C-alpha cells in the first residue's frame, strides 16, 4: 500500500476510533493483531476509589502523562462537563486494587479536582490483551505523541506478539511445514510469511508503514539525554541525525550529547555522516568521535571560506546555441535545469 493510502487509512481509523469506546478499540486491535477473538466475559461498571488505582505496570508502553497545563485544562473540562468516558481497569490478583489500562490522564485530572472516586469499567484480560488495550487507543486517538512514545508502544506490541509465538523474521522450512499442517487456509510461503510478520500486521492496523515503525523503534535506542533533546529541542538534534546516532551503543552516544548542547552550533547530517565514516557504529571511542567532529567542522569552515568557483566556457563551441537565447538569465536557467535532471 502506498504512503498516501496508509495516511487515508489512518485518518479513517482515527475517525472511527473517536466514535467507538476505548474497550471496542482495544478489542478490535487484539483480535486483529493476535488473530484471537476476544472473550465475551461480562465487564463490571462501577465507581472505584482513586486511591486503589495504579498506573499500567505490566510492561513499559512508553506513554508520558499530560504536562501540567494540559492536565489542568482536562481537569477543568471534567469539572464542568463531568467524566464523559469511563476509565478501563483490570483487577490486580490477590489485592483489592486495580491496574489502569486506559484513562491515566482522566484519573490524574480527577485527583486534581479532588475526586475520591471515578467511573470505571473492570475487564478480565490477560497480559497480552491488557497491553493491547493500553496501547491501541493512545496510538489512534492521540496525535500529539512523540516519535519515541510511538516507538516504545510499537516495541511493546511486537514484544507481546513474539511471546505469543508470532515471528517477525522468516520462518524456517520446518516451521513452515508445521504451520501448513496446522492451518488449511495457508497455502504458500508468501502467505505464511505475511501472516506471521508481526510488524506488517501492526503497520497495517495502525495505518503506518513498516519503515515508520522501524524508525520509531530505533529512536528508543537513544540514551535518555538524546531522547529528551529530540522530543523537547528537535532543532538541536534533527531526526535525520538521531537515526544515525541511534546505531551507536550507549557509551558512544554520550559524545554526541556534547555536540548538541554547544551554544550557537547545530548538528547537521553532513557532519554526522562524516563521523560515521570515520568511527563506524556500534562502538566508537569518545575521543575519536570528538576528533572526527572537529575535522568535519574544520572542513565545513574551509568550504565556507573558499572563494566561489568560476565556471568558464569556450564561447565558440556554444555560439550556435547562445545566439538563440535571449539573455544570460535564460542560459543560467537552462543550465540549472540540465544539472537537476542529470544529477538530481
């Protein structure tokens, strides 16, 4: 599917999500991603003490709580309009307490308003379904998520799928035969590979490309200091540079934090490419990285200081063509068009 088609799919799914309950969205995601129908077990709708609620802790799904200003706005809206949508929770075994699957910000807003209780829907869910509910609605409803939040969410989903036996790599011939014997509908290697390619399934459900998922997950490999720069000050760490830096191990990445925080300097992809060439990932000595960075900057300075190159032509060779042009500007335009078509 083309990127444009993926974008339309995502917009349509987001619109449908806004009209469906969080539990419906979570169930649809679970059924699609795990090829498993959700059980029709009854849910319990009630008011729960906020003191008995805990943030989702089954796995790290990456979503950050609202900042203070946004949380205050949500609290004001809930105080005026009431709680328009129940939170979703599941019981914590052997404890009279609950894990929040959806509604962390509503719960925090309720606390801010001084509420002691909040409307909730208690569901029975294993870890896989709980994780899917916790992730799906956020990915589809929230457009303000950073690339790192999305990457952590995608990673959590793929990790859960791997635990369920879905493979993201090419199956061996023996595994293929076994799957064929177990599934009468699967007839070819291509169908088997497609069915068990978890990343492809996730991409299609959320209306994104597999490349976007890979890139987002790659950003989660950045050390915390660089993640913060990418999210809070992307001008200091462009995404194209972050992609290259993420290929280094944590120790090597430390060198890049210094480069990104120098006042008056902005890291660029040409410099990072030079460093990668001189100090290939994943491991690089910090001093060697800094040395390569200084060399790249010195090369940039020399290029800026160098006088512009003069372009000279043998006018006799071009005379038959120059006579047909009205001005030097027209010649310049034609020459630029030729270079763009030839070189790109």
